[in-house]
């Protein structure tokens, strides 16, 4: 069964295409992260799935039901807003019970479900507290519990963790992922934080300028970016120009990379090499020669910035393989062919 | 510090200016004899009890209270659907009604009063008690309109959206989210209109002045035809009532916010 | 629930009742008044339907001219006094703790809501010979015997400033409370004393607000109709008093209406000016 399918969904605001023919098919129970820079259309897409915006064209289906024309309140959703949108006039318990209350469920059922959910989010005994008395992380969990109160068909989260500090955010990412796996609910999270997406998602959907640039598993997105935009957005990378010479070898910054070649007929392209794949050696044959401009020692990793052929290349190493260089040293750069992703588009 | 001392002095002078006439009136109101002397000679609360026992003062008090209660209710009943519509719908031309709601309050009151006088005289209802209630309601509709617009503007839209994702239709959202959130603004709008209606003179005078007396009309008439300390007692009563109402608003709401300290401008 | 344009007639439903109320009980009365200003006086009833400009022609008399001149002059004076007192006061108030602010605002609202009748009565008592402030001066030996300070121009001015001062403070309050405090702190770090910073930084930053407030207080003061009667002599009567007098005591509704229309035009012109100033401030 398809948990969510988007068929050429488009949203125009005047002449501006916020979302441009987005097509996506997600199996039931998948954890999807919509990832992209601000203004890429990810939030608009989420709001269309929720029914808070109407698509200009295209259709949306949840569990194979076309819901394009169904109003929000009949879509059977759970949604966590960026602002969390907890009702200030209701207590924690009343907030969580809200979807049950407006459906006229009995007081007993409401109380039982609130207890269950509070246990699930580790806030047993908090039912009568006012929302304003909670910490950021606790509020976050209450918003999640409220969205799950009715076991919705689709669980939507709009930048749910952006208000939390870094440590708490990381912990919540793990918690959210575990919760989703336990419940097996189709989940869509909007985020601009690629770490967050990598931690939680089964499927990462990278968006840029209203379009899907790549939709794949997190590791694949990292290892095999579809284009320069994705490569640059996900993690740190070195994007370098590459040319084919007469002998069919791929030449980067004037040096041929052994084992790397371009498709027949392609003269110029780009390669993406992750910093942790760049090796530094003594300057000499076979290596691109450059000069170290800056060394950033972060304790856990060491980033070396090398200028070569007018470009800055970053190499990341662990302290154990500590490269013996200082700013100003001449250095050789080796790009292993198996780590270079050729982006011919 | 020098500056601190200066500020205290300045606050003190303003406070004295604002309090002085009220203190004198308070003093006069407890005179033992029917004299308007200050400092008071003797001490008596008889003039206060007269508000409730003297048939003329009592009927004026009742008339004033009825007028204020009903006109504030009508004002809120007009302001609530109007401000709701302006918040909920995109209809720029509907702003004209907002302007109409604010205009009577901005214009000099004599003008609004004269407008009502000519209107009720023309339609033949001149002097009927209910004409004053409607006139006051229209005159003071500005107050609930402003507080309610502020209230609606302060509702975070994601709260409304969150309710609808959880299955609430428009009507349910209005009942379970919007109404509870604007209730404080509704109450303060009513309270503002109530207190000001209680104190209003010229419109009441021009609409029903020849057939009945509200407290301000009664005080004014007493001012012309014979002073009595009861006037002072009524004045103290009014100040106390206003302070009580606004004090309650401040206690249970945020009066600074109501007066525009935070949040967006009313538009 | 999206904010959307109304798309069916039923969506306009909530607007119906307020619209009817405001049109019937404000637009119609207002229009009636304008119409009446062209009617003729009827000594037996309220007015006779007609179309004459006599009521407006009466403006051209010297009596009317002097009343108008006095009204405007008094309102200007009240506006200047109020803003001069209220501006520094409100500024200092916004620097106080929330609690102090709240207490002051409650007091100011209470005074603002007071009937003009009560304000007039209170000041007439304070300025009277028997109960007035002069008794205190006698008590401390500054005066030999108490005397009445009213009726007189000073009494009228004091009463009207008293009436308009809370209004002025409450109009200034939002603008001052939102003033960026770093503006002043920046001036302080550059070596300005608090008092100098107030005049060199705060005042110019709020120049347009001050102008708008002056105009609003001016219109507010133009509307005062009882204080000049209670605290002043007939030569201190303003246009508002004259309108009341003509409408009620002289039973000349058409002339009162004509004066009212005239007062509306002045007020509207000034309110329009305020909006214009406000718009400039927003644009800046």
C-alpha cells in the first residue's frame, strides 16, 4: 500500500512557483524527511499535504485515497507545527485530549488515552500542568503526543525541533525515530538540518527551487548525490571542475586522476569529493600540488584547507592520521577515483 | 542619584495634579452638614447612603446602570461579528465598517450627540429610554471593536490550523479555540464600554435628558440648581467603580498589552 | 481555517447585523444632521424642511468668528500643555517596572473614563472659596483669606488639561514603550547624559508621533463642552458649548447642525492630517 503519493503537485503564488510538479510515492510506514534550504518549497508542500494550502494543480493521496479536495479537518492527520501550536488556554492533558474531545469521545476514553500517551512520551503525571509551565523539550513531546492521540493515517512535522538547543535536538531526533518505528505510521518531517534528516529518515527528499532534486536513502544521498546542488547541500564537499583529455583520462586541476573517466562524448563536468576522502601526501608525481592555507583542529577531526589551481580544497582527517602540515606547507592532493562522484549534468 | 530624585519629583507632581480634585471631592463627600467645605467639618457617610435611599438619586443610579449594562452589551454584539469577519475574511472593503465603528468616538462627542438628537427627533422616538442605549452602544462600539481586533490579531494562526488538522471544522474551531482565546478581550471591551457609558453625559442628555436622569445628568442638574455633598459621594463612587473595573482587567489580563504595549498595531 | 475571501453570500452573514446597526444608527443620523443644517428653524417644533444656507451664513458674524477663534486657541493651548507634561512623563513611565506601569495605567484609565460633569464639579470644588486649595494656602499662612479661583480662563484651561492629560499619556504610551531602548543606550555609550539623550535622541525619533499626538489631543479638546460652562464665563464658551446651547436651550437645531458640520470638517481635516503624518512615519 502506498502511504502517501503526490502526483505532479504544483503550487503557484502569482507568477512564483513555490512547488513545481512534485511527484513522490512513499510506502506505508515510511519516515520521510523533506530537506532543503529555506524557500525551497518544502513547507508549502507539507501544508498542501495537510490541506492548509490548496495545490494549483496535481493530486495527493493518503493510503490510496485521493484527498486533494478533502478539507483539512477530514484528512485524519496528526501535525506538529514549528511553533508547536499548543493551546495556551488548555492544560497538558486537555491539549492531548483535544482531538478526542471534539469528536465527542467519553471522558473515560479521553483520560485513558491521555495516560497512555503521557507514558509514551515519558511525562506521566503531567496531565494537569499548564502548558506554559513546561520546558522546551517537554512541550515538544506534548505536541507530538497530541498529534498522535487519534492514531492518524499520516504524521506531519514542520521543523519540529528547530526551537530546541543542539543537545536536546539530537536526543529528540532519536526519540522521534524510535517512536515512529514503534507505531509504524507514515511520517513526513520538514527540516533544513541535514544531520536531522540523516538521523531519522528512511527516505530523504532533497528539494531545491520547488522541485525534488533527489529522493533516496540517507547514505545514498550522501554517497551518490544526483547533482551539484544535492552534493553541496548534504554535508561538506569539494566540487571541482573535471575535463576529458585526448587520451580519455579525467583531468582535475591539471592532473589526471587515475581510474576516473567521463562518459563518451562528455568533455566537461564536475566531480564531488567528500573531504574525508581527500588524501594529503608529499608533493610529487601523480598528486595535485597545492599549498596549505589554514588548519582547523577541532579535536575530533582536523580540517586542512589547501589552495590548488585557484580553488580551495578541504581535507578532513582524524587525529590518528594527523597530516604533518602547517599553513604555508606545500602539499600533494590525491583524489581516489572510487570516491569521486562525477556530476555530468 | 540626581536623575532618580528628579523623576520621583516629576511623578509626584503629576500624581498630585491627578489626585488633587479627587481628594477634595472625597473630603467634601464626608461633610457632616450640607456644606461643600474642605477640609470637611465632621465625618459622615450619610451622603453615600443617600445615593441608595433618596428616590431621585436611586432612580438615576438605576437608570445609569441599566443604560451602561445594555449599551455595552449591544456594543459588544456589534463589535464581535464585525471584528471576527475582518479577521477571518479577506475583504478590504469591509474595513469601511471598521472606520464607521471608530468614527463616532474620534469625532467631538457633541457632534455624535447632535446626530442622534436629530435622528431620534426625525423618527419620532425622541425621549424613549432605549434610544439612549442604542446611541451609547454606537458611540462606544469603538472600544470592544479595538480590544477584539487586538484579541483576534493576537491569535497565532498555527493554533487554528492545528485544531483543523486534529479534525475540528470551522464552527468547532470557533467554539473551542477562538472564543476561549478572545474571551479576555471580549470582557475588557465590555468593561471599557460599561464604565464609559456610565460616565457619559452629552449623548444621554441629548437623547433622554428631558424625560429621565442618569447620574451624570443628575450631577449636572444639581450643579446648576443646588449643590449637595451627595454629588461628591456619587463622584467618589464613580472613581472607585472605574478603578475597580480597570484594576480587575489589569489583574486578570494584561492591561499594558491592551493599551498597545506589545504585539501588532490595530489595523 | 484559512483566511480567505468570502465566496458565497452566506459568508457575508456575520457582517449583516453590525453593518445594519452602524448604517442605521450612525450613517443615517449623521446624514440627517447634515440635512437638518440646511433646514429652517421652527419655533414650534424641531425644524422645517427647506433648503437654505442661512445657518452657514451666520458663521460670518464677528461673534461667531471670535467663538471659533477662542475654541481653536484654547484647544491648541490644551494640546501643547498636555504633550509638554505627558511626553517626558510617559517616557519615564515606560522605564518603570511592569507593576508601576500597570498601577499608573489603571489610575489614568479611571480618570479618563470620568464624566466631564464630575471633572468639572471636582475642579469647581477645588477652586471654590469654601472648599478650595486657597484654604490650604491660608492654613500655612501664605494667604490671608481664601478666595475663589473661578470662573476664569485659568480654571477652564486647568480643567481641560486635566481631562486631556490621561488621554495624551495613553496615546503616547504605545509609541514610547516600543521605542528601541538600544537607541538611548547607544547615545549613552557615546557620552550623552540621560537628559541630553532624551532631547537629542528620543525626541527627534518621535517627532512625527508628537505631531500626531498634538493633533489628536487638539481634536479631543475641541470636543470639550461642559468644562467651559462650569469653570468659565460666557466669553470662555467654545463651539461645542454653543452647539449644545443652540440645540437644547435655543431650540435652533438647524443652526446647531450647521455648526456641528463645520466642526466635523475641521476635525476630519485634522484627523486626515494625523493619518498622513502617521503614514510618513511608517514609510520612514
